[in-house]
C-alpha cells in the first residue's frame, strides 16, 4: 500500500507499508531537488520496521520543506525533508489491498 504526493512538475513523494515485511517506508528520491548533497541523495529511501498490521491510522503533516508521518496515533513517527520544485497538489492511494486505513489525516502548515 502506498500514498503518493505529486505536483505539476512531476515531483513525487511516496510513503507506504509492505505488509509482507512489516516495513513502513518513505521515498523522496523524486521529490524535487535531491542532488544538492550526496548524503541527502543516499537517504532518499528510508524504512522503519513496524511489524505486521492489518489496520493503520496515518497522519501526514506537510510544510514548506518537511513531511511528518504519524502512524497509529504516534506509535511510530517519521520525519523527512523535501524540496519540491512546486507545491504538492495531488494525492493518490495505491494498492490498498489487505490493509485497512482506519483514519487518515492530511494537514498542511501554512506558509
């Protein structure tokens, strides 16, 4: 299951959960400006082990240069920096089979 933010410039930021491995992941590899620093580029794909879950509650908080993800009411938290070429304006849920999202919230911090 994955959730994808995108914009008119083709930038994408993806978060997701692999039920088979129990890993929650973020991929900022195509999120805009990513090649300004080798260490930033190397950490484009990050994972966190959360175990096998049938249901998830997800809150995403987006501001100008970061995305915070709270899983199951803060039981797990991931924060990543992003530098998109323009604001993310699209949202898509992909492959939700086998996972129930009990609650999803998207919050944008105003500039």
